[in-house]
């Protein structure tokens, strides 16, 4: 758990999980790759990466790749496990049978489950955006 008394925001968790996926090769990730994966601007990605660095979860050298710290890797693994468990519970509770895919860590499956619930209830993306 973080030494900080404040928990990570949902946005910070998404960045942490994406950074974890992009760092699997051990080479780190560039802010522009993180921005592209998250579909955000490069300045937004840079700002959140700086926040993760300030929390001791990531390290970035000027003009260099971003790497997770040991603490960052542990937090990413913890959140990824929690997302996977939540996803499985949602799928089981709703009787959904879906092919797993990855998007922002295992939370993509939870997002798919939520979309499937909306489809079962007849709610479209358009309806949700205008309610």
C-alpha cells in the first residue's frame, strides 16, 4: 500500500496499469506511447507520470523512458489482481460469457462487463452520454 494517506485516483490507477503493461519488456515507456495508449494528450500523460514519480511509483529521466519503481510494480500488480477479481465476479453474477481482452490492465474486462450490462438493459453509449 502507498505510504501516502490518500489513495490513488481512478485515473492514476489506469496510468499505473498501462505503464505496467508497457514496461513488461523492461525497456520502460515513453510519455508519447502512454498518451497514445490512454487516448490523452502528451501534456496530460506527462503530468500524470510526474504525479506517479512524486508518489515514488515511477521514475523518469529527463527526455528518457519511464519505469515503474519496485513500489510501483507492487501497486500495479495489486490493482491488476483486484480488477481481475472484480471482473470475474461481475461476469459470474451477470451470467456473462465474454472473451477476455486487455485494455488498461485487466480492468478492460470489467469495462466490457459494464458495457454488456448496459446492452442487456437497452442503454446505448449515446443514451449514457446524454442523460
